[in-house]
């Protein structure tokens, strides 16, 4: 198992919204692969949403309710992307050799 400071932040939360972590030496294990796939899906959805938002911002006839919903979805996507970036940042820091 990995030391405490090498836990992987998973791309989902626990029942109370608390972060979930994985402790394993097997980056190809089932939960690791599941997390990798979920992160890829989250990043893909965020990229699609950014394109939709750009289009909506160019539409002067966009309804305020539609823009508000899109903004809420964008906030959720940003939260997911930040979690992925945080997780990958931890993984990079752990994998770098220490001087």
C-alpha cells in the first residue's frame, strides 16, 4: 500500500460530500482504471460545455434562464476539473524524485 501522503484523490465524493482517496500500489487496478475513466469523462464534458457556453454568449437572444442553467452546469464542471487537477498534481508531486 502507498504511504499516507501518496493517496490518490478520487473523482467522486463520499456520502457526506467528503473526498474519497485510494491507497494502492497498482495504478492499473480496477478502482484506478475506474477513476481514470471517470476523470476522462469529466474533462470531456467540461470541454463540450465550454464550447456550448461560448456559443450561448454569442447569442443575444439567449434566455436568462438558459444562461443561468448553463452557468450552474459550468460551475459543476469546473469543480470536477479542479478535483482532477488537484489529484493529478498530487500524483506528479509524489512521482517526482526528491533531492
